[in-house]
C-alpha cells in the first residue's frame, strides 16, 4: 500500500496540537473539493455536494466562538487564511497529481 501525502503529513510532529491539525486538514480537503468541482461533469453530483456542504457549514456555524455577535479571533483567522493559501497551493496540485 502506497503512503499518501496525507499519511506523511500526519506523521510529522505538530507542536500546535490536534485542533490546528484538524483545521488545516479540513481546509486542504475543501481546496481539493473546490478544484474537483471544475472537473465534475455530473450536475446531480454537484447538487448533492452542495447539499452536503450546506449541512457541514451549518454544523460548523453551531460550533463557532461568538462574542457580542462577532467571531472571536477574527483578525488571527484572516492572517492564517492568507498564509494557508500561499503554502497549500502546490500541495493541492500534488494531491490531484497535476504536478510531482
């Protein structure tokens, strides 16, 4: 059985803990899904995915930390998002086997 990038990534030490690892894995999977939607030709599959994503988003919304109607840590989230975009683009292309 061949090791995937995800297996190799999991084996690396993660000083930021399991929450950080889980959040990053989610962002990476969402990016792969986004890229795959450009290739999918079946409308039914895309509509099913849309429904699944809406349910997942609703579940996530229920678990966000909110203070006085504002997300706590919003500034840090935006900073992390920018960094994540810069560092995962090549990794996502590798997962889709578009580059080596």
